[in-house]
């Protein structure tokens, strides 16, 4: 049994997140990131350091209390360490459409559920402006 990191709002998995550090130590991981360009960077960073037998699952969507699509406000600075984004209902010149998945559906996904069930140690990294309470309530049954 490997320990598990749930990185919600993974960004690139390295600069804007801590998941790559734990993956390099052999941890299994689930990375959730709705921005395609950040997910591509995370995949590249992880694949370079992934170990044999290690499970890493990539989820290219935002987590919410419902399934569907939403507007996502992006603020991508030149330095990705200062990048942030959040779900919004107000369109602007910097919003884009992203897929959203309910926390309940995400936890029920076979790949995610099997990692949660098999892990004896889990670290939860939350960087999902505005949806933290939804995730915590659903993930921990509060």
C-alpha cells in the first residue's frame, strides 16, 4: 500500500503544488486540474519522475457540488507560481468553459475509489477557491 496524495487544484504539479514532491517519494496520486495547459504541464512533470507500480490518476475538470459545465475565471500570471483560478457565473474576457464534476461522482470513480480504499495515509491538498467546503463535506461525510 502506497500513501496517497489528493491534489485538488494541481496546477502544474510542481511550482504551484506539492504533489510532484510526494510522487517522487513513491506516493500514489490523484491530480485534479481544470486548466488544460496546467494539466499538460503536470502530466509531463509527473511522467518524468513516476516509478514502476505507482498509480497516478489525472482528472481534467473542476470539482463542484454538481456535474456539468461552468465558467472558470483564470488569472495566469507570467510566473505560474502566482496563477489562480476559480469557478464563476460571471463571464469576462478571461473566463473559459470547463467541465465540472460533483465530488460524489469523483469519489465514486473506480480509479479514485480504489486508491482511497487502498491507502493507509492520505494527504489532501486543496487549492480550489470557493469549493473547499463542498469537497471536505462530501469527502469526509460531514
